[in-house]
C-alpha cells in the first residue's frame, strides 16, 4: 500500500508562529465532508486547543471553487438505500459535534469562506469568530430542494446573525447569497477582495503570537487587523430587506406564508421568485424547516443540534430524501415526485412525534 503524502491527505494542518491553519483538501469534490474528514477536522481542532502556543485557527478549503459544499449527499443517500441508516446518522452526529465544538472553542477561529460555502460548509463557519468572504463567495442552504432541511444548527444560529425575516427566508427558499450580500445578511463578517487575501492572512500570521488568550478579546483584535484589507462600500438593498421583514418574519405556517405572498402586489417579482423556488422543494422538508425555525429560536446550540439529529432521522427515512437525491443528483431529471406534493397535506402530528 502506498503511503499518503501530506498534500494528499483530506485535511492538512500547519502551524506557523501562533497561527494554526487547517485546510479541507478535497477540491475535486468541492471539499464536501465525509466521516473521515469530520474526524480529522475534530483531531486538528483538538490539537490546536491543546497547544498553548496556538493563538488562533484559520480554517479554509483547497482549490479555487469553494471552501466547502457541505456533506457528501450522494454517499448519504446510498447509505439510506443500502439500509445503513445508522452509518449516515453517525456521520451527522459527529458533524454536529464538530460544529458545536467550533461554537464553544477556547481560541478564536477564522474561516476563509471563498467560493461555494453551503450546507455543512456554513455549519463549520457558523461558530467561527470571523468569516472572511470574497467576491467569489456563494452561500446558501439548499437542502429542501433534495428533500432535507437546513441542519448544522442553522435554524438556531441564523436568528443571532441575520436581519429580521431572513432566517425564515433563507431557510425556506434556499436563496443564494453572493459576495457582499453574505456580509449584509450576517453570514460573513467582512468582505476581503481576493487580491487582498494573501496580505490579510500574512497580517494575521505576523500578529498571531501577540493575540490575547481570551477568545473574545482576541477576536476583536483580529477584526482590527483585518480592517485595512476589507471592502467597506458594501451595497444595501433596503427594498428587499423590508419585503423579507414584512412577509417572512414571525410566520408560523407555510400555508399562511403562501397566502400572504399571493396577495403581494407591491413587490411582485420578489413574490413570484419565492413561489418558483418553493415549488421546487419538498413540501415536507419546507414545513419541517418552518417548525424548526419556530422551535429553535433562542435555544442553546446544544439543544438545536439535538433537535437537528431527530429531524434528520425523520427526513432520511421519509421518501422525499431518496427521491430528491435521485432527481437532482443521480438521474438529474429535476422532476422529483414529492409525497405529499402539497404543503397543505403535510400533517402536523407526525412532525410533532418526530421531534419529541
């Protein structure tokens, strides 16, 4: 058997001065996560936590296309179809534990969220102190399109990060944020142009040994270090922000939301776009997402991840998951046959039982 070279490993670590760099290294798969990668990431984070000389962790992804596209959905679907549900749930259990560890990590974590940063990639970034986006960054939670739901704690942490109404809007519709929009909507901390990124990372390296040992104090100092490299003239979209706030904030039921959107006359294009996106998605996945948004707001991240695991078990064994992956990723005919195929037909009782 040929021994793997360090550059061939799925996760690469490097320590220089007080900076501990962790790199996801499966660029040919958009750095999508599997159980081996999750375990290696956890080992890397524990190594960084144990070394007193390490003052901060920089988490990034190899390749130009993206930081992390999330979990390996095809592998998860195969596991379900081959009656290996326990293996799939074990992956999710350890992925959520890794995400929670980042939320609770004793040292500052900085994420370089270039390119595609979706699903599980956002799960890794959500607990970081600083998330650096570039003009190439694309963020979204598209899970309902394949018969799942936005997991990795999203229905909890979005309320702490996003403007009012956007947790519901982003979670339900899978709306894709680009570049500066990731900062405007709270999922990234700053926008650093790609041309400035090497200099920004070099500045972090140069200052890493002098960072305070307190995570919060160190995080504030890191933001100050990065400020000269940030793009500050970020565009606003007050019209969209107002529309999202009016139509999505506080909604408790999908049929109620759809009824309000049908009566929308001022922002017709925005409303029509939402109808188009929702029509592509699993009704059960969308209704479950709304339920999780209502349950998880204000709860501890440990509680949110516990509920996510219960919800994942429910959706993985629901016919919409395998059907969604078939239609989107295997056969690619983009005509999933959802069961049921109407939001109004998704029963509340079985969802309550699933999350109890």
